[in-house]
């Protein structure tokens, strides 16, 4: 059995760790509320522009933007991977990376090439270790997503799509469900056809001003920007929620460990006292 001093040192060490995890839990809870408010505020715009872009993909117009044309067969694919910059957030990053690995294996099995844009340090490091082709990346976004930091790396993928270097573009992120649940998803961003926007029997017709090309080009760029921003906002809200839950679990586990160590310490102390009393009684009897 360990000595009383060793057990006291362990108790003190675990108590210090619990103070840190408790502080991180409170910080994550504060950031989580702000991230959730930001994410919820962006959702209505994202849903509306997705609906408008979906209707546009079925519109009766002579001009067809490359984003609206489905390409067959698909030879190469682009992937925008969104993860966090820091860890200590439970299985948040591992869940989306596991999904990405499955997608990469599927593409390799079908003989398709892929290239990735990484938003977040964890995904960037993973892609480098996995040997994936990373064409652009951005890290250090902080607690608030800024569209101007995201446009540059994403534009590399959009330019590749326009040039025909990739035939489809997917985005992988963690969708916020509630504080206790987050869902890793991979969605098709481009082209805006088929499963990406849903099928409909209704054919839409619009009157464009000044002309169809100017309106559609600008609208689809806004659509991509809105989807990227929404995905990053969802991922940040999920990150803070997962970190708060993980740190709370760590604090609770530390409390349990402290209780067990104190019990062991009391037993060791009681055994030492009993031994000393036995030695005193034995010595008195011998005298």
C-alpha cells in the first residue's frame, strides 16, 4: 500500500486538475451560448438561400451556370473539411474524421481522385498524416467565424470546379442538434442538382433584372458563402457544447477519484495508527 504522503500528493494533483477542468467547463459554457446564438441567427438566411438556389436549379432559363449542371461520370471530387483548432472536446473531431475516412476509402475504391480544403487545425493535421491532397487550408479562426478568412481557401475549390478539375464538391462538418448531441455529416455542395437540392416536379420561371447571367452568378456565389459560413458556425457551436460536456465529465470523474483516494488514505492512516497502538501495548506488556 502507498504511504500517506504519496496518497496526499495524488489527491492534491487530482484536485488541481479538477480546478482546471472546472474552469474550462465554465469558459466553454460561456462561449457555447454565444456560439449557439450566432448559429441560430444564421440559420434562417442559410435555409432561405438554399431554397432559392434549389428553385433556381429547376428554373426555365436558357443560361445555366456551371454550378447547376450535373456532370457524369464523376472523375474527381473536392472536399471541404471543417474541424476545430483545439482538442479536449470529446469525440467531436474523431466522429467527422471517421466519416471522412470512410468517404476517402469509397473514392479510392471507385478510382476517383480527391482534393481537400481544411478549415481547422485538427482536420489539417489529419489530412497531412493521411497523405491526402490538401490544396488550401485556414486555421486559427478563433471563437467567431469571419467570412473574409474563409473565402480565400474555399475559392480554390470553386476555381477547380469551374475549370473542370473536380466534378463535385462536398462539405463535411458537425451539425449542432442540441447541447448533448452533435451529428457529423458530409453534404454535397456542388453541383446544385439531384440529391443536393432535392427533386421537384415544379418548374420555376423568373424575370431577371438586369439579366439572368448577372443575377444567377451573384446569387450562387452568395449561396456557397452562406453554406460555408453556416457550416462553420454549426461546427463552432458543436465544439463548445462538446467541450463543456467533456470538461464536466472530467470534473465529475476527478471528484470520484478524489473520494476513492481519500478512502484509501483514511484506511492507510487507520492501519498505521492501529500498528502504533499494537507496538505500544506490546512494549508495555514486555516491560
